[in-house]
C-alpha cells in the first residue's frame, strides 16, 4: 500500500487565503467609499475623478489576480502539491498592479504636500522619487520573479527588500510631512485649529496603519523561508488600505467643511464686528446695538456674503476669530451689522 505524502500548506497557501479574505472585505469598504465619493464630488476636478476611477479598477484587478492564483493552486493543481513552488502569472501581475496603485495613491498625497507647502517642488519631488523607487523595484521583482521558482527568490530578495523599505519610508515621510504642514496652518481661529487637529489625527492614524502593514511585510519576509507566503497576507491588503486612506480623506471633506463653517446658529458666546465684513453682535440669542454712531444696522441676511467673520469671546475671556455662515432671514434673526 502506497504511503500518502503529507504537504503542509498553512504558511503558504493558507496565508495567501487569509490575505485574500481580508482583501475581499476591504474591497467591499472600497466600493462603499468610492460610491460615496462620486455622490458628493460634483465640484472636484475631472482629473481627480478619473484617478479615483483608475484606482478602483486597479484594486479590482488586484483582488481578481489573487483569487485566480489561489484557485490555480487549490483547485486546478489540487493533485499537484509541487505547483506551490512556482509562481503563477497572476501573482506577479498582482505585484505590478499593487505597485502602480500604491504609486498613484502616494502621488495624490504628494499633490497635497505640494499644495500645503506653497508649491515646494524640492520637498514634493523628494517624496515622489521615493514612491517611484518603490514602484520601480516592484516592477523589477514582478518581471524577474516570474521566470524563477519561489526557492530561487533569495537571489533577488534585495529587490523586494528595497521595495518594502522604500514603501515604509515613503509612508512615514508623507505622514510626518503632512502633519507638520497642517500644524503650520494654525491661525488662532477656534474652528480652524480644531479642524486642523482632526486632520492631523486622521493623517497619523491612516499613515500609521499603512506603515505598520509595510513594516510587517518587510519583517515577516526577512524572517521566513523562501517557500513561505506569510508575508503575502499583509502584502495583499496594502494597496486596499492605501486606497481606503485616500478615499477616507476625500469623503471627510464635506463633514469637516460643515463643521468649521457651521450654520451660524450655534454662537452663544459674544460675537464682535471685525474688519470691513458684515458681522453680527449677539449674546444668548439676543441682539444688542453697539456704537450706534459708528455702525449702522439692518435687518435680514448679510448682503452678498454667504459667510461672516466674527470675533468670539470664549468662556475663558479669550477673543478668537471665527468664520460662520450667515443665518437665513427669519423674524427672529439677529440684525446684520455693517461698517460704515
């Protein structure tokens, strides 16, 4: 009676299977976020809408390639356990798609750095070059890895190490740079500073997740044998995490914008006229006239101005400048005060 050969697939096909499940779950989140983006992105530039569509297509291809690879090993070659020693074309295609998707997402974040840094080309170019290095090494690995077996990958492992390391450096530098630039935007306005704190916290959280995933890929690959796919469980979810981080920041703009502008009805503190803008003076929803010899008052909404700049006195007797939306004209609306 012939003895059966026992092949352990937990750290190879099993790890890839787990990564595929997590990628599929995150892909569902990507679909929801993509739908939400196009639902509220009417004023976004056409190029941004096209980039989001391209990223969604790349993410779809990434998941499809992983599914094909697992099907090939688990079903097509079910009776051929030695097939696990050779990469399928779909695995290497997923590596190329992942590199292109990650480059596009990081380029979008570099675009944000360029805008916040007053068009600092040196800083933006340095970050973009690191992202390009990550993509270039991913492409080289995809081409070279397809022609050899998994057991021969150690001789080109320097390419994968460079790819993982440059990805970690790119994510960490982008997170640090964006947080620093956002911190410099503080101007003393209560709502603006509050918004910036939220953006900084969001940037740190999303950047930490993607950086941690890249670090796990690098550390696991460096400490596992060549025929192990344990690192692939993290590598397969990396492009989806990056894409969801980008979509999350794009979709959060409307909520954050409404949070900073408000509807003009929340001002219970004292508001003073500031500069030559149309402002109101209100306290506890009652209107008071101040310096009638200098100011003229009129009922109704602010003329030709959707927002007003006011100086607010806080509970700690501090004066802060804020921007608020003009309230709609009602019988109980506070009077609009304009400078003569």
